[in-house]
C-alpha cells in the first residue's frame, strides 16, 4: 500500500516510459497494465490532498540534516579544544 501520492504517480509514470524494441525488433511497448491490489487509485480519489508520508519524510530528512550539522559543530569544537590544550602544554 502506498500512501504517498508522489511515490504512487512516480510508479505509474515508470509504466508510461517508452521502451523501443521491448518485445523484439520493431515491436515497441504500446500499453501497460496497472495491478492495483491495494486500492491506491481509490484511496487517492477519496483523499486527493493527503500526502502525509511525503511531509513526514521531509521532516525526518530535515531533522537528520540538523543533527549532522550539530555533530559536525561538536567535533570541530572538540578539535579546537584539543589544539588549545596542546598549545598550552608546550
């Protein structure tokens, strides 16, 4: 089941890609099937603006970025403190 409209339509879009000679020389793809076992088409027809998964993943990505910046700053601070301690002992 896919609850991200963006991801769902990306998957549908992959089916629409042209594929020359897919079935042999000169026999190109001219159709594709969508097997929607989980009812995603119905879900998005009933909830056209519901894209909570994408919003949630952006929040996670933003939090990870912030944590990485904080970690980098902490490491830099530790290096500076170590250099100061080395200079003071010389």
